């Protein structure tokens, strides 16, 4: 799997992230080779991802921001004031303020595995909305999370922008949607809502450019995984023997990112030896794209009933509101 998943960091005596080593060794040892996309996001990877969101070809961030910025009236009407907004992943970006401004929430609860991101985004949001109680929770939201007592009695709105759900294979995406229901109290009889961003199927040329921009930022983001492996896992992977590739897999409706060996190579990682033939790839990411029907089906499979759906003016990206 190349899923974006998260787990609390456990290190060995040498400070090596054990899960990273396990995933990389297992992923390089299997055929075809694949490493989970979550390992892109070291400091450099996170910085490169921020740059991706600004390149011309990468439309999702702009399109989703357009939707959130232009549908405030609808959000106010359908969601209403007084909810605790629980954001899955830290929202220091421009997107979260757009939602908070529109619906006048009673509290904001950012959930993130990374305490650093969490504190930064909580502080930024707190400064922007001085009267709003902010309760950051450091947690792995792939599992059910206990929310702070302070928001126990409030109705909840889950917020999961960015089409991050698309980085998961359907089975994992459904598990996450079900965990979100549990985190938001649906199993205790509450009626939470979920506002979620889901990218749309479109012309494969547009999609492939979005994941292979002319400036090479996405290529650098993909290649940075090799740099990270070499640095953190005593790797000897020759970066000059690999090239970035973004391919549209039409059967599975997803963009796949691969690192393609441009010649036969042999290298070591954590003392283990691997060989690759020219043309063989390491599959590093899936980014699933949806149609209105597949988006609805996925939500339904995860225990959520779609209520409303919005797209940007160019019909590139969708934001859906669902109830548990
Ligand atoms: C984080 N995620 C939604 C991005 C996406 O579009 O799948 C990650 C990304 N990978 C390459 N470009 C952006």
C-alpha cells in the first residue's frame, strides 16, 4: 500500500524511526516495490508540498479555496453556528479561517499527529479568532480519538479538506471515515456533520501535469524520499539513477507517482541489498480522483450520508457535506 497513514513515532537506540525503516525495507523487498506516501513529509518534504500547492499546474488547493471562500452563505445555512469544528490534520492554511468565518463555531479542535504543526496552527487560528476556544489534540486520527471534555456537549462538524482521503486506497478510506464517525460521537447518538474535500476525475493530461509540474517541484517532492532514505536509513541509493513519473491509472481512477529506475541499479538500505532493473519503479503515492457518484458511494460506505455538494467554477474539485 502507499497509503497516507500516521502513527506515533517510535525510535530505536540510534534514533531511527522504526516504522519508517520497516515500511521502506518491506516496500523495497516486495514486487512491485512501493513505499507509503506518508514518508514524504519530513521537513523538506513538507516545505516542498507547500510549494506544490502554489505551482500553476496544481489546481486542487486553489479550487478548494475558491469553493470554501464562495459558499460561506450555504455553509452558514446548512451547518449553522455553535458547532465544535474538529479538523482532521492541522489547518494553519487559508482554508480553515474561511470555514470558521462562515459558520461562527463554538470551538475549534485541530487533530494532528505532529505536535509542532498542531501548536503552530492552533496559535495562528487562536490569533485570528480571539474569542474562539481552541483545543488542539495530538493524536493519530486514523483511529478513534477522545475529544476534550470542553467540547463533549457541543454538536460537531468534522472538517477534512485537501482531498487527503484520495491518498488512501478505498478500504483505508472507509476505515478512516468510520473512525471519524466514532471520534465525532455518531455511535453515542450525536448527529455530527462532515465537510470533506474530494478531487474530481478529469482530463488525464490536466491530472498528469498537476503531478508533474514544469518547474519540477513535484519531481523534487518525490525524489526527496530517496534523499530521506539515504540520510535516515544509511541508504546508498543513487538519485541520478531515478526519475519522477506521474501516471493516470484509469481503471482505478487515480494518479500514481513512481520513482523509475533509469538504469539497472544496486543499493543498500539499513544494511540490506536491493537491485532494480531499468524501467522498474518504486510506487510512492496514489491520489484517487472521484466522480459525483463514486464520492457519494465512498461516503456512504464510510457511514456518511451526503447532503450537499459544491464545485469550483471550472468543475475541477468538490467539497461535500454529509451527516452521520
Ligand atoms: C496531500 N495530497 C492530497 C496531495 C495530493 O494531491 O494527492 C499530495 C501530493 N502529491 C503530489 N502532489 C501533491
